[in-house]
C-alpha cells in the first residue's frame, strides 16, 4: 500500500504525518509540485519477463507521459530476489547507489509496475518518505533533494522516464541526512494506524 510519512529534517524520530490515504498523500505532495498518480496494474512482472514486454503493457500511458513531459528515453529498472549466491551482493550495491541525498537536472518520473520502493523527498525543512507500490507513478521536479531505498531484499520493476540518456545521474549533496531516517523496511514494518473516527 502507498504510504506517506512526514518528519522534520532535524528530528527523524518525530512523525508529523503518517497516512495511507491516497487523496491525502497526493494532495500533500502536490503542494510541493510533486505529482502522484495511479495507473491500473497490468499483471505481475516475473523475473523472466522481457523489459520490452513490460513497456508494451503500459504503452498508452508511457506515450502520454512522454508527450506531456517531453521524455525521450524510457527503460525498466528492476531487481527480483534470486537464489544466485552473488545476488545479495549485487542487490546491496544497487541499493547503496542512491541511498545518499542527491538531485537530478531533470524531473524524476517513475512508475512502479511491480513491487515497491521509497522516495525520501527533502522539501523545505521536512522529509516526505513516500513508499510507492505497484500502480504508483511519481513525478519529482528537477532539483528536488531526495534519496531512494529499494529495501534490503529488492523486488521491484519501475518504468523510468528521461529527457536525456544521462538523466538518471545524480548530483550528490554530500549531506549525510539520509542515514538518520528510517529505511523502507522499517517504514513498512509499522502497522497502519486506524483512521480517526
């Protein structure tokens, strides 16, 4: 389930907002120029599925995003658990790539076709931990400080949109802030709170 947890950037143990309510999440993020939309999920993504096949399932939506946002390059980033003895090392290396705060020169647009991941958006003096699940499309404005956690056992497939071939390259801020915040695994381990009456 999609989840938003908001914390002050100087007090990661303080939860200002924690919700799984889709309209609340979308509205809260929209106030900062971040767009969260939902597409119908078109079947599970298995490890043996070809990336071109995954893209074809969402062709109409992919074409709409490319046309609306001027995206020229589209690919599928994915990791699935494996019995391969070297998988854990590869997964840990992939996970560590974007765990530090960075920003991009272009909008970061991602659609989760399978699994989940968490984008931590550092907006003003707060961190918006946004757990995206299958069906979520997140668009983060260029220059937004953020980091991404795919969890200790990554299992996801995300369609990525770029204006240029090197659009995925991060400009790292050297701020170690990210290390103080709960991981994706810790965020989803906390059961959802019941809605207030």
